[in-house]
C-alpha cells in the first residue's frame, strides 16, 4: 500500500511539473531553482509522511526549535 501512495504522489508531482514548466520555461533560472527546491522538499516530506504518518509536522518542529528561545526572551 505504501508503494501505491508513493507512486501516486510522484505522479502528482510529475503532472504539476509538466503543467507549470511551460510557464517556467521563459522565467529566470532563479525561479526554476526555487520551484524545483520547493517541489522536491514537498515531495520528500509527503513520501516521509506516507512511510511514517506519526512524524511531527512542521509546526511541532518549529515549536521544539524555538521553545528555548521563547523561554529565554520571556525571562528578560
């Protein structure tokens, strides 16, 4: 079942790229790099969530990262 989800996500990513690449063809190379970086990041996160749905989301990760900073700033 995991392979079906991974293949489905990969198919959706491929279709998104096929649809958007015609408008990106005339864009600057930085736009293409940004689009590709965001797309690959989202693709990897989606596959990781299919593999292990109990992984923490981005909000929980940022809260863990910045919780010490927020307690430090509250004490000052």
